[in-house]
């Protein structure tokens, strides 16, 4: 259904080997590494720690129970921690705070996987963006610390700083992260999913919670030869926020079809409306935003402050105030039906899964605009689109 190709400036990518219909399972992948994401979790199943967690009989690190203590992914590190007498000292109140030893576990699990030649080749072929990451002094010092800890505290003399740099970079660049309802943070490194490129209007989506195995499905029709993509972050925030996050976390500038289209497929999703009827969509520099019609210019600081204030009103409003807020913002001079702030509001108004009907007679109008946005950005075959489509027709 797919094949590996190479794209200049990106590297290895996945492309459709045939036409793929929307709502098709395209990839079923198994994790090379399952690991904590820098926070205390059970080292067996990666669930949140609780007052019921127990020390692993082998190494003393907290786990849910005997089954988790015997989990395959914990055995080699358990032996190392036991022999070197390394046990984190944490109290219940610290279970939801970052902990340095769990970062060590994250890197250690990647390093241990590379002892297997086949898996080592898979990890070594993945991008780490270390050249960009190494410019952060905090990251550079952290990697030195982890490398020294592995060699001197854990007795792993074969570990080098270069090993740790690549392991850390591979996880940060390629792993799929997840935050459970209980608050635990975990991530999974999948060999096939790692080759999916990012798009702010993807044609693929994750179909279920990441675990040892994961399924990726098509969210829209895909033509043979088309690159397979998914969104590395929330694609329903503004385009400019996505671009900032991609630069900071994944170390690249997005050149997807949505980012290259000033109008965002005619939605003007990330652009406030000018009083003349045009859209404030032209970023003339890092300091100014210009209307595409009358050429009125706003300072970026003023534009960002206005937009952030409107988004805050929606995110912080109580459920009981949403209907009133809708009446207020639907007539705002700088908002339009497919702007992301109003889309946030529509999603709160319509509330899929609720037994109650939408709060306002105008909800059908909200639904039309919302489905237009979700169809363009997520795809009409996406779980998100279908969920709100059901909500809009009930």
C-alpha cells in the first residue's frame, strides 16, 4: 500500500504505492522503544504512578505490580539498576514533576535497543537534528550528564556522548508522545511511522492511543505516488503557532500546502479580518502584518495580543457562559466564521458525545463552518470530521 522513497531536503519518506481511499488502515507498526518522557511512570506499562505503586522486586523502581516488574522492556535496565544500586528517591507529591533519572531511562532504552544489530540499523538511519539541537546549551549539558551517568554510574563503558546525542535526538525528532488521563507522559519510537512527514493538513491520522502497536489510517483520499503525512502537533491551532512549535521542537520550517497558501485553502483560518473586509494575512516581516485588500498594517505585537486575547476568552469561559460568548464574538469586527478562534468556540458549543442538543439555534450555522474547516484541514474521512458531522446532524 506504501513504499519508501527519498525526497530532496527531507530524506526518506513514505509514499502511496496505489490509490488509497479515505478511512483505510494504511500502517500497522510496532514500537522499537517504549519509554517514559522524562516524568515518573511505571517502568513496565508506563502508566502514572500512584499510592498503590510498588517497588520492583528486582531494582526498586516503582511499578504497578508483579506483571509490570516482569515486562520485557524492563528486564535489562532492571539488572543494571540492581547491580549498580540506582533507585530514584521520589515521594507521591513528586509523581507529576519531571525527574532526571526518567530522562536517563528514556535514552538508556534507545541505547540498549541498539545492541541488537537489526534494530541498531533502524535507529541509526533515523534523523536526530543534532546540529540544530546542539546550539541549545541546556540540551548540550544535559546530554553530557546522561553520557557520563551511563558510563560512570551505570557501568556502561561502551556508551559515548555521540551515542547519547543520537539517541536523544532520535526520540525528540521521531517518537510519538502521549499524555494519559492520569497525567503520565510516555513516548513510542515506531520505525515506519517515523518516516511519515509532517503536514498542517495531513492525509493520515493515528487511529487509536499509541501503544506497543499503532495503526495509522487515511483521513482523505490519497493518490498513488502522493507522500503520506500526518500532523506532528495540533493542526487546529493557528498556522503561525504551528510553525513556531515545529521550529522549536522538530527543528524545521514547514513547507506544506497549507503553509504555502496565504489563504489556507480559502479559509483564512489564521488571519483576522480587516475592517475593510479583507484579511490580515500578509506577514511583510517579523514586525508587521498587512491586509491583503487595503494594505492596512498592524504591528505583529498588536495583532498577536488581539488574537491571543480572543482565544483566551474561549478557552477560559465556563460551559454556562459559552452561549453568551458566542453572541458576543460572532459579531466581532475582526473575526469571521472560519477563523480558528470561532472554530474553537463552535467545538465547545457542539460538544460531540454530549446527550444535550447544541446550545443555540445558530448551531447549524456553526456546524456548516466547522465541517468546512475540518474537511479541509483534517479530511472528510478523519475521525474528527465524522465525530462532529454526527453532532451537527443529531
